């Protein structure tokens, strides 16, 4: 079965045709439980997100700040496994028809089996993977199987990336480019910063792929700011924080649906 890279491409192109950025939401699988995470992701998409990134919880998430690390720890202590991540992709895509990506560090995929993971993610209806710690020069094996199974391979670029390095990364990526808006780990911030706009400009000079910006966006005003220059606005920690702060799972689901609605308005405001 082929994955849904085309659905991802069409979704991003559709947002652009509407004159807006896409809203990309992130939540970890298994948080607060597997079933609870599925309900939260469905709510985020129903609230206005265009794409969901399903995080594969990791014990040493080097890119992720304390909010997502806390959620990952809850998921891992709850016994989440790759099978649960794939079930999450399957059920969220089946319920919403929206593109669902997995964001994961490389080690779990490598240990699970590259071809096995790609085949099972495609079978679940996944659109691809975001692989923040997989070096481009070591990615050919993954990209071979991702391409065979109709999956996007999304690489992360950072403000520290030189122009030649950006070109090297974007030449082999697919789906979109994940532009980290600033150096450091994920988390909500008072300001997204000017580095993001410069990074998008430099990245676009190397590729026709959409460029989506993440790391730091937490409210509608910041979403509008980033939507002014990016093809997509990626929000993770703000959703996770709403879930962590909620007194119970049902309230958390309501809160992330509401936040998705606010952010969806933001990406349409375009600063």
C-alpha cells in the first residue's frame, strides 16, 4: 500500500491557493494515553489544523524542550510502543482524512527495521516522516524505502545552516522543509525572532518545496507573524502544554481543539 505523500503535497498547495499558510500541529503518541492522544489529535484537526505530526516518544529527545520531554516521559511510562504510534496514525487519518506524519529520531526506526517501518507507516495511511537527527548523507537507505512506499522525507534546517548545506538538504527532501526558527530546543517563546524569516528566504532560494516554520509559535499573533513569510506554521509545545495543564483528559481535548481554532485564524490573518 502506498503512503499519502501526495495528500500532504495537495494539502500544502491548497493552503497556498487560499492565500494562507498551513497549520501543522504536533502531539506525541501515547500522551496522556494512546486513546487519549488519538482523541486529542482528531480534535486538533477538527479545530482547524491541516496536518498533524505524531511524535514517537524518545527517552533522549535532543531537539525537544521540557514540555514535550514531560509528555514523552508520560507516554513512555505508560508503555507506548511503535505499534501504538502506527495505530495512532491509522486511526487519526481514518477519522479525518488529513495528512499524518511521524516525527521521530532515527534510532527507533533503525532498530525497528527501515523497510518494515516504512511499509507499516504507509499501510497505516501515513504521509511521511520528519527525521531531525538523520544526516542527509546517511539517509539514502531510508529515502529509498520511503519513496517506494509513497512517504515524504522531511528534513530540518536551522539558522546555522550555510547556503550550500541548505541546498544539499533540500535537494533530497520531500513533502516540505522544516525550518527551525531559532537555535535551541522546542518550546513556546514570547517572540519567534527575525532569524526565521531569513532562514525561509535562504531555503526558498534552493528549492520549490514548501517551507514550514516551527519552534516557538504559541499563539494566534505569533502564528500570523510567521504566516506572513512561511508556507506552514508548526505548533507543538503549546498544544502539549494545554494537555498538561488540563485537569482531566476531556478538558485537554477541548482545550487543544480551541487552540487549533485560534491558531487557524492566526495563519489566515498573515500578520
